[in-house]
């Protein structure tokens, strides 16, 4: 591992002390400094599907404004949901959990909101926020006043610049299903997790057959579409969800097991949403967040879905212990301990 710190300083870039902490022997040759708190790896040779995913999320997050009320509300929602997804009863419990740690990896950080949350909850911990998209560049600028955060633009499926058993906690929330081979990505995340420490992960859950067929068809079709096309589609789907949500009556829908259609008491919008077409609408989170949620689903060509058995097989293959497991219609998630 070659020391590039002196080179970066001489070229006018003085790296954050956080990088000296995580790379005590100097910045690896595979990483290049862009600013004091941001380094990038070479992602020019990514396969086309992964480059499309990078481009999709770069454009998605460019539509979001850190200073908007929708961003604030969405981040508050995500924080509350994170506690539920990974088995923390409160923010205070999460803070107590994080504070003994030296290094935390937020793999697939997006706009960096949750990484900044970790940094706030555990000021003495170095938070490493990584993402393949250009959103990590904006995040490094917006959160540049956080002394305990550093940012790396990279493919989370290949973090060979980190040694084995390195991070005290690895969080990969709502991201891994967008990587080229998610089980392989999971293996890489486990590799960099310290023995007897935890990794948290979330995957999309398989939906009813009609919804799965439509989703798969559209992900192939969307390769022909422009960014503006998909933004317009996302706006139309958001409006559809909003109109359907006006039908407040709760109906008892039948289940159709051979098609994977789950019945029960729900509104028309929820029944169509889970079983036929994603048309997200959340009045509390706002129109912009609803549009981004629909864009997030339809834009990236890589968005794998899994059964509970599929997801649990990853845990078994990596010989992890279950700390917490969560299941809901949207996803499976959990926190798992790496055995010695």
C-alpha cells in the first residue's frame, strides 16, 4: 500500500484526519483525492448495467434539495424506519450501540443523511460514507463541516482498498439489490466487518406475480428511455397514487395464491400497489419525495427482489448469527453478527 498523502498535500489537497485514521499507511493507490473529505476509486470499467444504475441514482439525487422541507421530512421518516428495520427501540439505543465503535461503514450512502445521523449520534467514531453515484460528491460538500465523516465514491461490491475484518459496524440500507450480483456484494460487506460485530442489510421483497412481471418488463423497456421520460413517468405514477388514495374505503380483497396476490383489508391504492403496479403516494412526506420514490423503483435497470428464503440463505452461507430479523410487504431486513 503506497502512501499518497504527501502527493495529495503537494497538489493542494490536504486530506481530512479521518483518512489518516482509516488509512494509517497512506491513501491506497486505487483511490484518488478530490477534496479534503472525498476520495474516488476508478469505476470507469463498470459493466453497462452498473453504469446505468450509477447514472440513474446520480440523476435521482440531483432532483432532491437538502434544504427542502420534503428532504427533512423524508430523512426523519427514514431514521424512524431504520430503527424498526434493524432492531433498535429508540435513537438513544442506537447511539449507545454506535458510540464504542471506531469505524462505521455506510455502504450505499446516497445523499449521506443516515451517515450524518450516525456521525451526530457517535461523534468520536469515524463514519465512512460510500456510494457509486455522484450523490456522494454533493454529500461530501453538504456535510463538510462534520469532522468525523469521510466520503468514498466506489462500487460497494469491490472495496479491496479495505482490509478484512475492519469495520465495527456495516450498514447497507436499501441499496444492495441495486448492485450487479447482490449475494457477492453481501460477501464483500461481510469481509470488511469485524469478527463478533454486526452488519445490517435490507433487500426488496418479491411481490405478487403481476407486479413482478410488470416490473421486470419495464426494467428492460426503460433502457430505451431518457432520464426526462422516467421523471415524467414518475410524476404520472405519483398522481395516480394520489388519486387512488382519495378512495378511503377499506375493502376485503380475496387472496389469489397461485398469482402470489395477497388479499385482506386495505384500500384500493394499497391493493393495486402491492399486487399490480408501483404508484407510490405519501401525503405526509410530500409530492417530491413520492416522485423520487417512484423514480427510484423504475429508473435503475438493476433492482433484484428476493424471497425470505433467498435472503436467509445469504446469512447461512456467510455463517452469521441473527441479531434481529424484520419482514414487511416492502422488504426483508436484519442485523447479523459475524462469527469468529
